[in-house]
């Protein structure tokens, strides 16, 4: 789930105003050209009564649940002003800088992919990342809709970044070893239990996806 269209438009409009002088030739149709500079962090924003504060971080490592943009249309603006491409390998995160690069591992299979974050969301329960359809297909979670994942901030080589900016998959990542997967599943179960005790869990997701 992304930002509501009206909020996303305002964020995208502001980023376009700031970024237009830093993009050679600009983007087509008023969108920002796909570029890793300037990096956008953005001001705090509120969705459904919850305030999120974007910030740059040295490290990010989380377990939770991923969903994907099932009904998002091509051509809508992302939070950093780019044109959304469903077939691209991209993602949304609530607070990481735009863009950021994340390794996403499906905890049921160990399959790992690299995604480029250029949008804000999701804003549902225990979901920590929204994937484009292209990313969901590469990770193998399209049919499930929601999947348990491990997400880690990385700094990939420029060759991988260039592929993702072009809407293509990066070089395939090796699968995560079984022992590491088991540890990540245990970690997710423990964190889900803590969230549930605090009243933050999406009970449907936890019931269907908990290892």
C-alpha cells in the first residue's frame, strides 16, 4: 500500500521542484528523470494518524512482511517524483532515503533479490515494504500477495544500480542458507509476538504467514 494519491502527488511535486535543477534534461511528462541524485529524505508526514520521520541511516536490518502494488497503475508519480513502472524492480518504504537499495529475502524459500526504493509505504499492519509487480515476480511472491521477508540496506555495485534504474533485475543473489533462514524465521516470530502484545499486528497477516 502506497501513500494516498493526493499525498503522493504533493510529495512528488515538492521533490520535482527541488530536483529539477539537478537532473540533466529533466524527465518526460513532468516526471523526475530516474537518477540516484539528489537523494531525497523528506519531512515528517502523517498517514492514518501515524507520523513517520524519514531519515538517513547507516544500517537497516528488519524482518516483517512484504506486499506488492496489486492495483497501482503505470505512470503514477512515486514519492520522489519518478514515473512508477509496475514491471520495474522497485519498492516503497516508510522512512528510508529515496532512493535506497535493499536486499529482500523471502523467508519461505530463501530467494533474495535487490530492489531500488523510490516510494513511500506500506501503511498496513506489520508490512515493512511494498514491492512493484516486477519485484514480486522476481521474489516469487505474486500469488501469495503477502510474504514474510528479511530486508537489509546495502550498497550494491554501480552495475546493479544501473540495471534497477533501467527497470531491469540486478544480478541474481545466492539463496540464503537453511540455518540462517531458520534463525530469521525465529526472529520474525518473536518480533511478531511483541508487536501483537502492543496491539500493532495485522492479525490476518500474522495468522497466515507466521512460520
